C-alpha cells in the first residue's frame, strides 16, 4: 500500500508542474504579444490615473498581469488549506478555481466597456451566422476566442460534471449569450452578434481540449470533502 502511494505521488507532482508551467508560458506569451500597448497604459496606472487604466483594454490587461502574484497567493492559500484538511488534488482544484475566474472576468469586463454612443445609440443585433467574421479581423477573432478560454480550460478540471466537449460548448455559448444580451439591454453601443457567441464557444472548446488529460472524473472525491480514511484490517 505504501509502495503504490509513493509511486502515485510523482505523476501528481508532474501534472501539477505541467499545469503551472503551461499557465506561466501562456501568460508570458500574451504579455509579449501585447507588450507595446501595455507600456502605453503603464504610465497612467503608475500615476494613479485610474480613468485611463480600468476603462481601456490595454489598462485592464496591464492590471491583469500586475495582479498575477496576488492570484498565485490565493492559489497557494486555498491549496494549503485543502491539503491540511486532507482533500485530494488540492493544488489542481485551487489552480482551476482561481484560473477560470481570473482568466475570464477581466476579459468579460473588456467586452462590457461602453462605446462612445452608449445610452444614446439603440441596441444592435446581428443574427446572421458568419456575417461578422470578415469585419472582426484576426485580432477580433483572436480576442473572442480568448474571452472564455480560461473557463473552458479550467472548468472541466475542477468540475467532473463539465468534463465533456458538449457541456463545455454549452457553457461557453451560454455565458456568451448572457454577455451579448447584457450588451443589448444596457445599450453599450456594441453589436450583439451571433458570431461572437460562435467564436466565444469555439474558444472555450479548444481550450477545454487542451486540458483534456487533466479533466476531473466522477471517481475522484468531489468538492472540498476530504477523502475518507481507509478502515484498517483487524
């Protein structure tokens, strides 16, 4: 029994290292790709001019990167608490929870930023599939793919009920529909497009497939309940 436990420890540690390494590499790649726009927003944020920091795309991305140490600290605190309680996969669960929130909320915040005609221009809707893809361009398509990518990547790792492609697709599409409806109802001077929903959902599915080997299973101990102790044989 002790031998099997010792043999299972290295693979778990390896999976944890791989997950953290992938997250770091992904964020480093994003930071490198948008380094010039971020440097344009840095002086305003450093000077405390929050008007140009949290209400611009560059400013939100900069704050997202600056807050990474705090997010890592939250992951560590959650994992430590769970390990002390005897919860299995404490690091994986904690990283997944923080990752899907921290990687999704700022990008949704960007999509909800009002345009210049917010509150004046009536809501606009585009329900013809694939009509707006041409006008999005590579940057627009890439951004829409990323909006719910973190959710699609981490949600099936944390929740066994979401560990399937159809459910990740439904999750990404459902969240995207809610965002598009909010844009229309709040009159944010944005076009509520079915193509946004399609690309957002596709991004969630692609990210989910990238994390497939770490998906949670029904056989694992759910939620934060510690694993019951094995009864010792008399």
